[in-house]
C-alpha cells in the first residue's frame, strides 16, 4: 500500500508502469482518495509477536543481523576465501 494511502495515485503509477510511458499521468492532484486503514500501535505489535511462530521469526532475523554485524570482515579459514573472491 502507498505510504500516503493515495489509492488513485497508486493506480495511476501501476498503469504508468504497465501501459504508458514514464512521466505520463492522468490523476488530478486536487482529487485524492485516501484509504481508511487503522493506525498500527504497540498493542498490535505485542499481540502479533506474542505468538510463538511470529516471535521466533523476529528472534531469528535479529540474531542473523547481529551475527553479520559482529563477524570479521575476512573469513576465519583459508578455504573460505574462495567464496569471497
């Protein structure tokens, strides 16, 4: 979904990407239709990640990024240097 929830502009962008040339648009900037979506909250976050299947994805992703951040910039074993060339 578009960040600004502008449905007409999103549809025009899709049409421009698929059918028309870049730079052409037919959306009137004075008429903007906003999508009615609820705003996310901390309660939504805690409800979503209180389920084990979602929490383990968050933990696994966080640990993977942490391990990549603290790993040395060179391989610890000589044969692994073949993978990084």
